[in-house]
C-alpha cells in the first residue's frame, strides 16, 4: 500500500506539502495541489487519522457540547454540523449535558477536550462565565450555535426580533391577553434564546399599549410535556388568555394538547404560535416563526474550520426567520 512518502516522491514535493495539499490547507499552490491529488489518486493513497495527526499536529476532530440530541433544534443543528465536517474528513466528539429544572447540570470540564479536538462547537448549552473562560483557555477555536456571549463567534437568530414577530402576529389578530410559555429562568444566561424571545414579547406588548403582566408567563422545559403542563397552569390561573406565544414549537405543540385537555378550540378559543419550523408543525397546523437549524449547524462547522485554518471570520452570523401562518392562530373569540 502506498504511503505519504510515495506520493511525495512521485509529486516531487515534501511529505509536509503532501499533507497540506490533501487537507486543503493554505500555502500550497493550485498547481502543486492538483499534482499531489493526481498522484495520490493514481497510487491509491488514503491518509490514516494517526498519520494525519502526526503530520499536521491536528486531531481532525471537533468537540460538540449540547444539552440534547433528540429535540428538534439540537438534532438538526448537530446533523448539519456533523455532515459538513464529515464531508471534509473531520469527526465529531459529542458531549451531552442533562439540563432539567429539578437538578443541577454537570459543569463543563475542558480537560475532556484538551489535546483531543481542533476546535469546539457549543450548541444551545447555557454556560456561565467561568465555563466560557475555561473553553477559551483551551486555546482552540470556539464557536456557539443558537446562543452565545457577545464576545464569542456565534451563529444564531435575532431572538428579540423572533419573539417580537410571534407576539406581533397575535396582537395584529386582535388579541390583548397574550400568554407566554418560556424557558426556566434559572437555567438560562442573559444571552440565551428564551430570555431574548421574552424580551421581544414584552417589547411587542409595550409597543401595542398592552400592559405587561408577569402572571401571563409560564415556565416550560422546551419540550412537549413542559409546554402542556405550563400552558394548563397558565390557563387555570388566567382563563381570560386568548392566545399563547411559546418559545419553541415543541412547547407550542404541548400548548395545543393543553387546550384539547381543557376542552378549548384552537384557534376559536385559544390561538397558539411557536418558534422553529418543526417537521411536524404542518401536521399539527401550527403557526410558527421558522428557522433553518440544519443550515446553521453546517455553516457554524465550516466557520469553525476557517478559524482552525487561521482565517478571519465574522463574530456573528444572524439567520433570517419566516412567519408561517397555519390554522392554530386566528382572531380572538367574541366577548
């Protein structure tokens, strides 16, 4: 079987140049890269991970930290990132963290990543300042998807605008008592999506001259059951609510179930809008503010690889959203 030395000899270059050419690294001319690729193909050379690591000083692995792999947003981001990385010969080292309202989360330990990854993606995981500093201390590229501190590279939505758009849609339909199902406050950072979507909710109400009443907010757990329980609690406490803005589609689907449990018609008695663009949203007839989570994951992974290669990158990529109107929203019921 041909080795890297055979390719180097055939192409008339050093083994280091072969390694750089095959991995798309800079400082290799186009003509040399083509010659190396042609000789590698002719000789049937395939670099092994260990040889790649020795030649480049890299692991060709990206660490990915996330609270969940099964929920819609996280699953789509992870799939997008993993496929983009796989296409260029990188692996993903996945670490998940249980995030629940009733138990403390295991803290991020940077030592599990040290010397094992070329960079780290943090997908929707709420971190405190010390945890962020510990990841920065690895001296490897770091990027966030879905949420992230202002001084780090982040791929995300404008969550304030997202919350505003969802709430504005309900207000434009004529609703004036609008509930909000959000995340658990003690599990989020000031820069997290639920905090910023709540801010958009408040801004839309204030702009419309509607009083902001914290009794209209309920804490969900970003899943269907959390949305169901939170909406039921909200409607028992405030039966005058005619519409609900849920900070995720899964919680919004839970809100639809809560309405059914309570014998309420949607949208005649209760309108519901979510955020995401979940695959099952059309089946449920759910109005949503849709985003492309898969593309965010893919682009974040490629952005991180640019950082690994020393290229300058924008500090923030902000993705557009689209209000998708379906049958779960309509004008409020008659008095």
